[in-house]
C-alpha cells in the first residue's frame, strides 16, 4: 500500500513525501524520437526553463528594490567625499553629499538606509563620548537626511561606540580585566539611542552584541516618549574575518591587535544564534538581523523559521569587496554575482538585506 511517506534510514523514521521524495519510482515515459526507445522521459523540468518569461513566471524567489537597505558612512571634518580603497564605489560622505546620496537612493526606490557616523580622530576617547553629543556627526547627519527625505526613506542609525572609542572596541573597557564591561556599555547605548531618536532616526540598530542591550534601549526610548521608534537588533552577529573593509571605512583599529570574539558569536555555533534571537525578541526587538549573510545562510533559514518578526541579513563589506576585486580582475561577472548572492540571501529567508550593492542593484532591478 502507498502511504505517501518515504523511509529515512535507521530507526524506520519516515516523513511526508515532498520535493524529491515525491518523484515516483517509475517516471512516465513516451515513445521518444526515433532511435531513443521507450525510456525517453515525459517528465521534463527543463520545459519551464526555456525562455526568460517562463523562468520569471515560475521563479520561487524574487529579489526586488524593496528588499534593500543601503549602509552609508558620514565623516566629520571632510570637505569632499572620500573614497574607501578597499570598497570600490563606497565613500565616506560629508553631510551634504550624504543628503544627495540619500535622495538618489530614494529616487531609485530603495526603501531604507542605515547611517554610520565617523568622528574626527582627535574626538575619540575611551568611552566614545563624542557619539552621544546631540550635535555629533551622526546626529547632524540624521537631522539633515530626515529633513531632506522625510518619511519616504526609512532612516536607520547604527547604535554602537566602536567608531568613537580610541581602543576600537564596541564599549567601555574594564581596565582591571581588559574586557568590555557589558553593563556600563549598555547604559551608554541607551543614552546614545535617545540622541539618535531625537535627531530623527526611525530605527535604532544596536550592533554591539551586549547582553540586555535591546531591553535597555527599548526602556529608554519608551520612557522618553519615543515609543514609535523601532529597534533592529543585530541579534546574531558573528566574529567574522569579513569585516576588514568596513573597519577601513569606519577607521576602526582594535588596540593591541585585539578582537571581538569575547562578545560577538563564534562562527562555529549555529544553535546559539536562536538563543540570541529569542532574547532580543523577548526584550522588544521589532526586527532581528543575522550578520554576515553568505556564510550564514543556514542561520538565516533557522531564524526565519523560528520568529515572527522581520528578519534582516547584512551582506557585509568583505562579501562586497571580494565581488568587486574579482570583477575588476575580469574573473567574474560582478553584477551577475551580486544579484545571485543577494537572491541566495533572500531565498534563505531574509526579509530585507543591508548591502553596499543597494544602489547598483536598484538601478538594475528598477523601482
């Protein structure tokens, strides 16, 4: 008797017939062309790949401009935008050029941007105090962009301190232990979030991977009357070697050759991501993020299956730079690879993608 189940080996485990398990043992055949005999297959998946229109019609995953968020850098003290050598096409903006780029992205249909503010080198200190100034570079940039684009583009702000500390860590370093002090850092994040919201950020994106950061920020925002400000939590952020070009762009160097493995996730761990995500959702995150993207497609899929809030993925600087470098050497079709990679991230379960390709891809896809 046919049960519609397929055995999966040891222990007699069985599952409903889906996908390849549903292919019958005997594929229907036709007589076939002369000389090919009766075994010629009647089941032909290639029929639906014949033309571009057919492929579009049956595509399972669709990448659109609506899926894109553009990360943008704005630096204090610049007279003109400054290119980032390790990220071709990316610049450190002035406030004026940032406004122009934000309006351009909006005209292309890109629905969101996320801002990273960079202070003057002399303004960095042990606690990242310049990040919290109401008239700081990030706050000025937020106000200018919001005045220019209003609500037509979602304006997000990174909520972290690494760009502003002289040691390059994401928070306050305990001098006795040499480790980042979680709770002291979280207090600063809450204060920083208030200045960002007051300056115009519609979404606060805490990226430091401190325990309890979302709860502290949510509480501070609500208590200050910013209950409508959303939180995009960097919930599963891995200690990755793919962040190098970003640190060039953000002018961040971790003191004494240090790293962030003590607070960002170990890339060998998959299930741990679900613990981090569940905590952030419970603390009030409106959206959660997996970072990086391509090396963590399994984690994106897991998170998408586990939560009911939107899931973001960050296609990071190293992923971008590798495509640009290979394309510059003529080794790959750069735009084609970019589209393929971003579609893979979408296929894995990301609801939207932070990517330095946002503007280029938007031009290809159209708004």
